[in-house]
């Protein structure tokens, strides 16, 4: 009997111990990571799961880098100094490696020749396929500056100038003559260089406008939502008054007010401020609504009992409670500000030449002659559509990722 009981109590070495704690399974690790992740990590995980938003984010990042490094990527100055008088309204020049004369290890383009037609007496541009121009990389060209700002406002106290840093290296060029990947306009300006600089200008206007509207929305909406009462009613009256201002008549009046001697940088700075000043009410309303709900929570009461000031409570407790939603609102409002600048420049009330913005470049595609004969003028339109759609899809992806109930809706 003793031997039998001893044998029965001895565990079988071939059977795994069910009570021993083994390594965690992959699904358990995923659950632990989910419940211990921060809010930013959860948002990033949901955003990565949205394939459309990730593609849009990649396109947006590429466009932003293209705009920031536009002087380096542009072979020529997009302003008057970049004109090619011998190739006005010229078609895009696409580099190739092979032709009827054979193949080359370096990409090349053909040499355009401008002659007067003996029948119509007009200048006609032809292509000499026997004369190659080879593409070179990291060439020296026109000088450009980064962080160069020269703002001349009324009064010397408001003027400021930053000289920036000068460079003259460009990504590509040709060994002889010029190259125009997107063709040229009626004055011989390189459309490729103008497009890249236009992306930078539109992004800069949008960034400055978003920052101004962001600060105003947080301050006005935060104070209005925290205090409430008659003060909230007064602030909402001002908000409704700003929202009812008609945009086009306002900018028509401002266009008549702007002095003609103002520089392009000054006009850019002025337009950015005005766009920012009229786009803050929407975000301010959302901030106010959230603070009206959160100001009665226990953590706010605890901060008040500890003697914290209203500014400290709003800045350190209330606003961080919905930081993700504020970021989403900023991203979503960005394309609307870019659209505002483009629309105003398109109708002649915003930026003008020699400033290169998407709205300024869209002014060149309004004639039927361009649609019939110079279709390459529409190339900047493609970049404009891609920029707006990228912002829209990224904003939608961030909005879905910031929703704490996104998983329960599936």
C-alpha cells in the first residue's frame, strides 16, 4: 500500500506542470501592452492601422520636405532672374538615357532652338535631337538663403531683418544651357522651381495662420469655458461676430488698404496674420465646450482647494486632458487655411508676383489658350490637390485614432 501511494503521488516527468507559470502568450503580451500604453502610443497604434492615413502621411511628409528644401531642389531662381528668354512657353523637358543615336550612362535632354518662321514671322521653338545636354548633379548655381526674412511694416519699431545663411549648391542641372522639367511659362520662368517654392509659401502661410488661430482659440476658448456665466456669454457674442464676417469683402477692403510699396514678404506676413485672426472661432468653441464639462470634475476642485490659479488649472490640468483632439483640429484646419490663401491669391486679393504660391500659380490656368496649347501649366494643380487631400486624410486618420471608442465601434 505504501509503495502504491508513493508512486501515485510522484508526478510524471513526461506531463507538463499545469500549475507552473510559463512564458506569456503573444495575445497576453498584446493585452498587457494595450492596457499599459500611454495615450500617444494608443493613438499611434490606431493611426498605423489606417493604411490610407499612412499613405497620406507619407505623401504629406514628402511635400513638406520638398517645400522646405525647394531652393536646393530647384535648378533656377523662380523669379525674374530665372527667366529663359529663349524658351518661353516651353514644353517639359524629360531626361532620357537612349535615343536614335544610342544609349548613354548619364541622362540627357535635347537642345531647343528658337527661330523665326518664314511664313508666319513668329518665333518658333524646335528641338535639335543631335545636340545633347547632359544632366549633372550637385552643381553650383544661383545663390539662395535659408532663414532670410525682411519685414518692413509701418514704423521702424516693427521692422526686423534676418540675413540667414547663403548657399549656391543645387541638386541637378545641365552642363550647358538650362533644363525645365515642368516647362516654362509665358515669361520664361521655370515652372518646376516655381512649383516647389509655391508649396513652401502655401505651407508657411498655413503654418503661421494655424499658430495664430491656435493661440487665440486656446486663450479665448479656455477662459470662456472655465469662468462661464456672463463672461462666457460676452465672449460668445464676439465669437459669433467674427464668424459672420464675410471673407471676400474683407480681403477686398484690405487689398485696397495695403500700400503698393510693401514688399512681398510684408504682404505675406500681413495675409498670414489676417487669415489666422479670422479662423480661430471654430477651435475656440470646441475648447470652450470641453472646459464647460471638465471644470466640474473632482481633480479641478482639488486644484482649486490647493490654491492653484485659474491660469494654472487651465494650462496644466484642463487643456492637457484633450491634447490629442487639439492636435487633430489643427491638422484638419490646416488645409482650410491653405485653401483660403489659394483662393484669395487666385482672385488677386492675396499674394502676387514675384511671390510664388499655389494660388498665384493657379492664376495662369484661367485662359482657354492655356487649356488648348500649354497643358503643363496645370502641373502645379496636381501638387495642390495632393497637398489638400493629404492633409484631409491625415486629419481623418488622426481623428479616428484619437477617438477612445474607436475599437468599440468596429
